[in-house]
C-alpha cells in the first residue's frame, strides 16, 4: 500500500465522492484507511451515572483503500 499517514486523499466513490481529507490512520492488514471528516458515523454513549447526560460521539470510520 502506497498511502501513508498525513497524505491528502480525494474520495472517488461512495457517499463522500469528491471530498478531500487527510489520512489519520492506515489499517494495512485490512486494506483500509481512516480519513479526517470522511465517512462520519455517530455513536450514542449511555450516561455513566445518574445526573450525567448521555451524548452523541461522531467519529470517522475506515474506508476501503485500493492497493
């Protein structure tokens, strides 16, 4: 895989087609990359204690990378 952390990437397919971002993490064994601001997902976090609110956490999920 020729992609490294810190490279600028343009997405060529999928819901984020045409968007550009910086590589945050490379998952070589799975042939996937995590790009800042691309393929964003939301996860609900339950309240840990009474009186503390739960929250929504946004994170960038990995996308497949051509080799």
